[in-house]
C-alpha cells in the first residue's frame, strides 16, 4: 500500500525520534503509531484528519485536548474496555456516539478470580499449577523500592521458576530485554508493576497474582485481569490482601465487584459502577 507508517516512543533513539517528528511535521508520514510521546509539544501534524486513542483510560484530559488542538476538525475514535467516567457520561448524554463489542473472541473462557489473604502456600501452588501446564505468571507488586526483594521472595518460594522483573523506572534497554525474555518464554514469572496494564498480549501467560489488590481501583483491576486468558486456556486471577487487616468499605466493594464480574466483556458494567 502507498502509505508511510512510523512508530514513535521512548524506545526509539533520540536521533530516530527527531527524524520521525520531522517527517510527521512535514507530512511525509501518513500514519504515526505512538505512545504519550505523540502529545509532546514538538509534534505538530501537518494535516491531521483522524485520531485513534487506544486504551483511552491511560490518557488524561489534557493529553486528549492537546491532540484535538492539533486539528480542530479531526475525527476522534477512542477505544477502551473500561471507559473513564467523563467519556461514559458524554456518551450517555448523547455528546458522543458509542458502540459496544459484546461478543468475545472464539474459544475464550471466563477468568477464574479469587480473593485471598497473602499466603506463601497459595502463591507457590498457583505458580506451580501454571508451570505444570507450561504457562507463565504475572506477579504484580506495585512498589518499585522493594520489587527486587519480592522477586527474590518468589524465587525462594518456587526455586525452579525463572523469575524476571519489569517496571517503569528501568532503562529502556533493561525493560525491553525483560519483556522480550518473558514474551519468548525464557522467563516463567514476571514480577512487575502496573506497567503491564495495557497493550500486552501474551497468550501463554494465564495466571495473575496481584499483591495488595485492595490498593487498586476497580477499572484498573479489570484492566490488569485482562492481561491473562487471552487464548483458549483458562486464566486464573488471585487478588491478595493483607493478613489480619480489615479492608475499607470501598476496597471491599471493589473486590466484591471483581468477583461478580466474571463473564467475558464485563468492562462496561465495571465502568458503570465507577460512574
């Protein structure tokens, strides 16, 4: 096809970024696929006609307004499993058109979700069960300052597992290396932060363990759970809460909602609860 496509993100070198931005600004790039890097001030599309925002919940209002200011007449299509309250309200009020996809991909199975107190035995059993079927595991620990300790802890619980780390404060090269090793099956368990929340599609990873699940929002928990069960295999999600500590009423409601929203395509209902 006579179309020039480029990709812009922090994983490109500075010289590559400058070259792509120049091409975008002078109109020689027809389609530019990118991260938040696309909303930086040096990016000025020559003739912007269509904006497609995937994983819309990851972009703030300021980001989206910046995109629209680039070309006031641009058409905007936003995609998300869990619409943010502002977008959902605009759709319900008739300001925006909304379409919903209610049919899951063929052979997909609902994800089994469990809420439990933090338990070494449960973590070990969940990881070993996944490894027995030659799958992979996400262990989400959203604290960078001691994530290496947690990775060592998981490695101690399951000595046979190959454990890696991924978080947003790693250098581009380190992060890319960890993610590629996990993607290609050279790691069994990825101890990570919410950096995995959007955009990952690894069909062989079908167990998710979230430490301190009581600290996460409802839509965020749903998005994280969406990283698993992306094949014909059953996914298992374990939401861990602290021992001997009472949950806040809001956290209790969020976890109960996650247990109730087990069928495929529950994101819209989750978003309505948030609204």
